[in-house]
C-alpha cells in the first residue's frame, strides 16, 4: 500500500519557513532573564535584548525601507552588531555586514553595488565612511553608533551631515513590541556578504533564511554545544555573519560576550572575567592565545573549546593549544557556504594515539556537516573524482542547503561557481581512504617549481615546527630557471636570533630539497581582520627581492 497525497496539503499548521528569527522568539519566551550579552561591565538579558531588536526593526520600518532592501552595517563585535542580526531581518530586510578594515574605495563599491538604503556605522570608522560617501551616487540614510563604553564620541562627519544617532532612535521605540513573523519563503535573502576581493571587485554572496537556520543548528550538532554556553566574540561578526554564531548561541540561550578589539591579552582576560566556554577564530588567533598563556605562565581554571577555520592549522599550533588545555575542533568553509560546513569529525579511538598523531589527524578538514549534503574532490582536467589515496590533488566541491543562493548581480560568476550542480570552492586538496579531505592549497597558492607542485601549506607546517616561528606564509616567487620558487615570510618570537641558515637547515630536515624556500624574509605579516594572512600582498613583495 502506498500513501496517497490526496488531501495532504501543506498549510500553516504543518509547515513553517525555517529562519533563525525563530531562535530569538523561543529564547525570549523561555529564558527571558538569561543574560544575552555581556560587554565589559554592560549586561542585558534576553527580554531586554529582544526589545532592542524590536526597536531596531521598527526604526527600519519607519524609514520606509521595504521587503528585500539592503541595510548595511559597519560595526565591531559590540552588542549593536548582534542586534542587527535579528532586528534587520525581522522586517524582511537584508543585512550587509561590511568588513571594518576595508578601505573607503571598497566600502563605496559595496554600498553602491549592494544598493544599501540604510547604513549603520560605528563612529570609529567615520573617516572611512566620509571618504566612501564622496562619490556615492545613491547614498543611504546614515546612522552613527557612538560606543560610549569604549569612550568614543560622535564624529565631526556625523555632525556635519546630520546623521541620525543610533541609541537616540532606539530609545524612542524601545517599548514598542513587534509581532514575530517568519518570511513568506525560507528562500528569501537574509544576508549579503562580500568576499575579500583580492583580485578585482569583491563579489556579493547571498544567504537565505533556510541556510542560516540550518547552519546555526549545524554548529550546535557539530560542536555538541550545550545550553547557556558563554561564547567570546573574537571572530568578527561581519565575517560570514560570524559563521552563523549570532544565531547559534541565541538558539542555545547562551551569553554573547563582546570583545571590541581582540588580542592575546584581552582574550585571556575575557576568559577569566566572563568564564568563557567557547570561542572561534583563525589559527593566528590560536597562536596569539597560546603564546600569551605560555609566556605569562597562566593556567586556565575552566574548560574552553575553540573552533578554528581559515588556513589549515599547523600541527605545532594545535599541539601548543592542547598543552594549554584548550580543546580545538577544526572546521572548514568559505563565505559561499555560510562559513563552516565541513568538520574534522573526531573518532574516540583517535584519542588513544600519540599527541603528534592526533595533531596530524586534527589538521585534516574532514567531512561535511550533517546539514550539508555532500562533498567530493575532482581532477579539474577530467572532472572525475580523484582516488581516495591521500596524495592525488584535486579541487574540493560541495553541495547542499548551506550553499549560497549565488553572487548578487553577477550571473556569470554564479553559473561558473555552480557548474555541474556543485559549488566549486577553488581549494585544492586530497581525499583520504576514510573519506576525509585535507586541503593542500588554494588553486592560486600552489607553487609550481620546475614542473613539480609544491604545497605552500606543507612548507608552512614544517616552519611552524621551529619553536621561534610565530607566523609564516610561503608564496611563489618568479624564477628564471624554475618558473617559480618558494619564498617564506616569517614572524619570529620576541628576542629570537634565528637566521635564514638555521631555518633552511630546519626545513631540509623535514622536506624534499626542491620544497625548501630559497628566500626568507623576516617581517610582520599582513593579515585580514579575521586573522588570515594576505598572501596577495606578499606575492607583490617578492618582486622586490633579488
């Protein structure tokens, strides 16, 4: 017997659009007195925080900013940034969180291309905003937030342009509750996030409510995240909407602990003051934390878990974190897949292995989240799956519900990214026998020397094993004989007297001769606000090296 579909109708009683807006509504009702946000000595509970989101939603509505319109924000990790993740979508608008470290020209492009109707910015960024507005054809309504907790003041730009004051507008509407409604279609856009734009203009990645909901749940499942966790905001909320953690932690009725300007010292102080249980960040953040703990001989009193992504974490850094008592989970993702969508899912028996073997396993990217559908690695010349031998290089492809809708107003790039019904990441990796993937490089970061492929990650891993190396990036340098040759840019620990000869010998002990960098440059590495090393800048610097 088969079930007939006759009379089985999708209706309001048996179907609701998936949206992270539901998380705040449930937490507000269930745990109204649970602390939602802590920022220095500022604390508010979920009822108070929700009321502020309502006020923001009503403010946007009052400005006649309609369904599907873009509201841009340029804010650090402060409570207002969290409010924007709920208040803006509450009235069916699209949140465009802009990287706070961008130059004015790029901010101008994003505001124009994203068609922002309203722009909320922190007064600290007023000079960038002012320059960005100089040639903006359709400027949005301007709203400045003044972070008095950080000791900031209203900017001259705001006074000259009669910008609205965020807090003044919120207080006018603070007691007006807005009815909880879900989008009429879970495919509706919730966020617009621009890629870094290292070549040409950045591309606008569009998220939908369904994907945001599912990846928030995916984070909880992947991390086994408990209720009422205390989460430290070191990862910028503008980056893939903070990997969807503004929504994840809210669903868990957890506490968002805001940190305006992260550093090793400030992060450790926050651990101690706020009793942090979880945080996220790039490997460089792990390095900062571990170095501060070790150099100051600090032992953590509470168990802390950290999720890391970005560049594959060096085995040496993972081992250092383990020695500090911080449990690291390694995930992988891109802006186009809502941040993390792949995890190095841990097997209990791996915990019995030697620490070095555990670090090697943890350095792999792994398998897809439960809420993502599938992943594979293909030979880009044949489009066929590579063998699961742990050595054959290919491009990583993914598909599923937590993959972007596409690139905003860029049909050509969207079609190319989704060729063959998969999202093409541009990342190169190998497939292990157990189905776990391991990244070897971005396609543009592979160094081809004398016809041989050199993984910059492999060389970086070798250098990270030197105790004096704090950060390293290996890029290709043009070479008349070999085509390309590895060039290493290195940050050393304070007081180190390590020189090029020592590092070359260190590499020779671990790598084939052709993989050893021919050039070493000792310098501070340029990094994005999320801690990623900007290799494109280093490639330019190689042209100055003889």
